[in-house]
């Protein structure tokens, strides 16, 4: 089977990001070993390239573990929220009528919570931990996919080829997944790329507020928060995690942006 | 037109009810015992029962919900479990600081994004367009809880020009938080201004004006901008609601004494009443903004017709 060209760049980027973070982590020192003789050392080849943090731990390897975590959270959210949201949206658009009406009112309610407000509240109430963060981000992430899939299914379900498959007695799942979904895939993939970037920023934001991964496990957001306290003496503790997060997010946004330009020929 | 507005208002009611219900049950679904959080693990059973009765936690959940709705109708968001003060008062006390920050960020975003968008649109596909659009993508990808510390590092610690945090130095302390919060919005707006202007510039009436020899400045700012601004204004309203949430992180960075820090403190103190009230309040502001944006859009652009006979 040929790979969807929209997916190819995305998969290549994510694979490369995992490979690079893994490789750099293996170059770095021990991410958890506390070394009170070498606190807040500046970046240099002798100090493990990126120096050490307030407990003398190696920043490079902590950074890469945090980066990988960020990628894992982003991917998980996109896979879970994307699958769920797309299915709900396809059903909503395909059936129309009261099913559509009820589902759309439910999405309205979720859309009434701007940005990561819902995720902040939920992560705070469920308690810290990666699973809770992923769940909280899925809770707000599925709506975008549902809306988009619904709009696509709404117009596709009136196409002659879909009507033909209905008349020939094909199963509902077959029509939705084999006939409608492939033709609705391009905008959904673009949404998935932006959603992954958004989920990675949101995860870091939750960790920054102390709601995500708990110490001693590193995450980019938590490293930023801890690093901000030592900003005057060790600026690398703030610069490094932010730079990595932005590089990953920017990469995804550039890929998504290019794909969107291809989809929307007007601009 | 009035039919459209009425329709939209009627749609608003079930959404508001849904948001209230979701926020209520959300808080009650969570693991962890608020009584334990307030009284500690080894509290006496009698103390627990007394507090439960005081907070109404001993009643069945549907009764708690109807009581909650009844109080909500009167603008009563409950009482803080931590300080014992009305949540409505706590929110209203913090609101001016957040509103100030949000307006300043909005101002910064508009001042930055409009010239950027126009500039890029006028030189479409040339290097100024590419540079501004790359800048916008960068701004869009920049987490505000990183931009904030960067600005502090540069302007406060190295140059010593601006205060590091707080709200005690008037306008000076507002500058860095406003830039931090407004950058993401400026990135979104500049793209929108560009796209919207490009679309309008293709219109027949612009070609006519150009053929008549209208000079470029008048053409862009007077003829094209009026129509190009329509979608921008709508998004401005939607973004203004989003600013309130973005403010939570920005306020955390700058210890800005607004709604965001109120909520973060409440989260750390497990003060569910304040969290619930804050979430509901922000969602309501955002919903109202969305409603206003819709109505305004229909109002300023008579070409828009929503649904049948609206």
C-alpha cells in the first residue's frame, strides 16, 4: 500500500526526533545521579555539554528524556483523541438529524472551555502523572477532530459513490472507514500535526504549573519552572528546555503549515 | 437579522447549562476527599461530619446540584474551602488585574500584527512576506511560559530596565507580561490579516479602483481594509476569550496577581470551590465572547445569512 504523502513527512519528522533525542541521551551522563560537588555548572564539553542543574544532574540527558516524553505525550494524545474524535465526527456527519444535533451540542459544551483550561482543571483534580495529563489533553483534543470529520462526512455522504455503496448493502463500518474516511483524511492529518504540536506545548504548560510529571523524572515544563529560579546564575537551565520544545513544535508547525497550503490553493 | 440573533441566543442556553453541569460533576468525579484535604488524614469523625454538613457534602448529589444551580442563579459561586470567603468576591477582586493584562496583550498584538499582515500581503511571495510569515510561525510555536522567562532574563536581569515580576510598578510592570501573552495572538492575527487582505485584493471592485488610478495607500487602507477586517474582528473576539486562559501561565511566570494565580493557588490548596468557580467564570466569559462575535459578524457583514430566512 502506498503511504499517504501527507503522512510521510510527519512520520519522518517524528521518527527523526525520537532518533536524535535517543542518540543525544546516550551521549549525556546520568540523568538522575545527584552530584553536590558540581551544581549549576555551565555548558561545556567537560560538563556533559549542557552543564548540570541545581542538584548537579546532567542537563543534556535530562533534556532528552523530557523531549522524548513530550513526543510520547503528543503522539498518544493525537492517536487517542484523533481516533475517538474522528469516529464521533464521521457518525455525526453521516447520520445527520438528531444524532448530529446532539453530538454537535456536546462539542459546543467542550468548546466553551478555551485553551487548556479544561486540561488544567482536570489534571489538577486527577492528580499528577503522565497518564492523567494524556487523558486531560485528550478530553479537550477530540473536539477538533470531531468537528472536522463531521464537516467532511456531511458533504461526502451525499456523493453518488457513497449512495451507491449504501444501496448495494455495504456495512456501515465499511462505508465510513473504507469509503468516507480516506477522502476525508487530508485535513484530518493536518489537524493531527497541529494538534500534536499543541499537545506538546500543553503538556509542558501543565508540567510548568506542577501538574504533570513529578520529580525526579524530567519533563521540559518542569525543567523550565525549576530553571527559572536559577536564571541569574545558570541561564542554560531556562534556555535549553525552551529551545528544545520550540524546535520540536516549530518543526511540526512547519510541516502542518506546508500541508495546509497545499490543501488550500487560494492562498 | 433579529431572527438570527434570537436563534443564536436560544442555542446559547443549552450550552450554558451543559457547561454548568459539566463543571459541577467534573469536580465531584475526582478521586481524593475534600474533607481529608481540609482536615488532614486523622481528623475525628465528628469533625468530618460537621464540615460535610456545613458544605452540604452529606446530601445526595442531585440535591447538591440543584442547590448549586439555585445559588448560581443569584451570582453565588459558593464559598472558598480555604479562606471561607465568597468565591464571587475572590474572582471579582482579581478580575481587574487579569483584564488589564488581557487588554494590554490585545493592544500589543493588534499594533504588531496589522502592519505585519499588510506588509506581507503587499509583497506576496517575496522575501518580506516569507520573513514575516516565518516570524509568525515562530511566534505561534513559542510557549509563553518560555518567552516570559526569556524576556525577564534579557530586559530585567541583564539590562535592568523592567521589573522582574509583580504589579507594583504601574505601566512598567505591565510591559513584559503583555508582550508574553500577546505574542501568540499577534502571530495568529498577522496571518489572518494577510490572508484576508489577499482575498479582498482579488475582488473586482479593487481592480476597478486600481484601474481608476486610486493610489496604493488609499486602495489598501481605505478600500480593501474595510472588508478584509470583517473576519479579523470575529477572530479578535474569540481570541480575547482565549487570552484569559493564556493568562494563567503568563500570570504564573510573572506572579501577576490575577485570576490565573488565584486558580493556581486554589489548585495547590485543593480548594475545589474556587477552581470550580474560576473555570465556570472563564468559560462563561469565553462563551459570551463567542456569541458576541457571531452576532457582530452578522451585523457588520449583511452578506452573511445564517440558515433559512435568518
